[in-house]
C-alpha cells in the first residue's frame, strides 16, 4: 500500500510527522502508523503549557490492536492541543496527515529538526516494514 508522505513534513523514526511553520511545529502520526494501529479509539494528549522533550513520550494513542506511546519530534512547549480527538478520535483514522493533528509545539531549537527524516528517508524506512 502506498501511503501519503507529504514532502514538506519532517518525520521521526517513531512515525510522527512534524509540520514546521517558523517556530511552531504541528505534530501528528503518519498514515503508516495509523494503518499499523488500526482503528484508533482513544487519545491521551498533554495539556497546553506542558514542556516536551525531543524523543520523549508526550501522550498515548490506543487502538483496537495496541496502545502506543507518542514521541515528541522536537523539544518545546505545547501551545495547542487538538481536543476534538479526545472526544472523537475518528479524524485520526480518516485524515492523519491533516485533521488528525495532535498538538502544536513552540520549539526550543530549530537545530533539532536535523535529527528528523525528510520524506524520501521516511518512505525508505516504511518500505522496509
């Protein structure tokens, strides 16, 4: 199956995507991750104002198949949470690359983006699965 992997996003090895707009990073899970999880039934996200650290857990996604930790692609402060997912996580199933975003983080350092993959690398990683 071919997954949508937007060129402008950054990707973590843990299958989170990061869309960067100056120092604000919108974070979600990739279509590949959603496909592996199956139907997402519950999402636990941090509160606004919470600090997150790159590669550390910041929440949980629970599906009919598994419970998976969410890892922050960058360090910073959570400035917005997609609270609609907590009531109805279905947009994570239907549109993980857009409406299914999880949090927005004001990143501490743009240098951390160098630790993430770009689209071609991420496609290579998921093709091996």
